[in-house]
């Protein structure tokens, strides 16, 4: 169902009047984790000011260590809904199991399945029964074939609104958090009709690499971007070192615009 053979036309996903997969590059920005009303509102206003139409923020955080901040859970979902209502931004938030999926459905526009859950087949099937678009991140060490098969799990249950997200893969390199697989963008777009967005934040783990990888992703044909941005990255409870501040995010948007339209 995800295959290019099924459709020559690119899938365009429309949420509350905003598209992903059409001509305009869809920009999803916001903090790794929702931390407070004030933090989220500041991030949302900065996102909107710079021209992004989507707000991200994790409420359920699948952290590597069980002792790290695990997210505000339902309180975080409520804040996302509230801030979305006030700013008009379309929301994206991660679900980590069937329970969080059910709870997020009441508050969130686009449900994210994270890299660690790309092959959580029960969760994929549950997402396939959801009426929300699913942003499916590529697994930490997943091949493109495995990633497309994960999309197939969702689509075969009935949900055709899948957005693929390249977020870097694990390689032998340790200077970056992951290695951004830029070639996956045109390759997946040739294999599939689904939109492909790129997350330069988790792909690199380093703030100073987010802008150059954004430009490269847009040049390679990405349908969208997912960028971590925090009003005060030094104080972020999660992923501060890869988060842009509002000013850096504004600069990123201004630098990316000409690349999206011309060489
Ligand atoms: C995130 O988007 O904050 C996240 C946890 O991403 P990933 O699943 O790609 O690590
Ligand atoms: Mn993060």
C-alpha cells in the first residue's frame, strides 16, 4: 500500500487546513518535551513567528534511562491542545503504547511513533485503526525496507495517512548522535508515494549541525522538517544540546526558504 506502484501521485496529508506532501515544505517545530505552559507557549509563538505551521512536544518520553524525565503525560497533552487552540498550530506528539495512543487521540492532531517503537507491531496496528495521521520515524537501525514495512503495518489496518520521518540511523560514528541518511529522502520518494520529512535534530544531536542538515534535506527533496526548538535550550529537560533557540530557528527558516524554491 505504501509502494509507488500503488500511486504515481504523491500522498498529500491535510490536517486542519495545513498540508504535508504538497509543494510547501511542512515545518514542525517545538521542544523535545512539554515542560510547562509558559515554555510551550513561548516555543509555539516563536514557531509561528518564524512561519512554522506545526508544533511538536513530547508528553510521553521514551528515555534511554528510566531516571530521566519521562514527560508530563496527559497534562502535557492538555497543554498542547490549549496552545494549539490559541496559536492555530497543528500539533504533533509521540505515543509509546496503546494507552498513550488512546489518550493522545483526544488532544493531538498528528501522532508520532518514535524510532524505538518502529517495530512495535501491536502499536503500529493500533495506529492503523486510528483516524489521525501517523508520523512514523525510522528505527535506530532499520533498513529502508523495514521502515516501509512498518508503514505497511499501519496502512494495512486502514489508515493511509502516514508520514515517514528520517531521523538518522546508528552507525560507527560517534561524533554525531546518529548519521543522517540523506540518500533515503530521494530513494524513499521513488519507492513510495508517502511524504518524507527529516529530523535534523535527532539525526545530529548537535545544534550547530541542524542548519546545514536542514538545507541539505530540503535540497534533497524533503517534504518537511521536524526541528527541536526551546525557549531556553540550556534549561531544557530533554535534548537541550540539539535544540535551537527561537532566534536560531528564525534564522534557519530564513536560510531554508530560498533552497526550497531554487538552486
Ligand atoms: C523525539 O522526537 O523527541 C524523539 C524521541 O525522537 P526519536 O524517536 O527519533 O528518537
Ligand atoms: Mn528529542
